C-alpha cells in the first residue's frame, strides 16, 4: 500500500524530522520526501514549524503502520483520510 504522511515539528524541529524520516525508512520502502516548508506558529507563541510530506510503500495495513511507527503515542498523530 502507498502511504503519504505529513510530518511537522516545532520542537527541535530539524532533529525530530530527521529522526522521523529515519524511523519511517525502517518500515517504508521506495521513500520520496517533499521539500521542507517553514511556517510560523499560528494561534500561540512558539518556534516556527518545519513541515513536509513523505511517501512510501508498505505491506502493513493502516493499523499495523500506526503501531509500527509509534502512532499510538500522544506526540504522534496518524489519521486515515482514505
């Protein structure tokens, strides 16, 4: 199955984004990564966000992908929009 994942962080953004890409690389193949986009925090005072999209293939179903990627943790949000 092909997945498109939106990734963003404003807390140690570069470090956390790089870590997310590395970890997703362990469960996705044929990875493609968009450009990085820097956006100001809206609605609260905070550091700028870095956002991007990562696409990749996996034999895992959606629920398995969520579990494998740590998506059950409060700091990680994964939503199925299909």
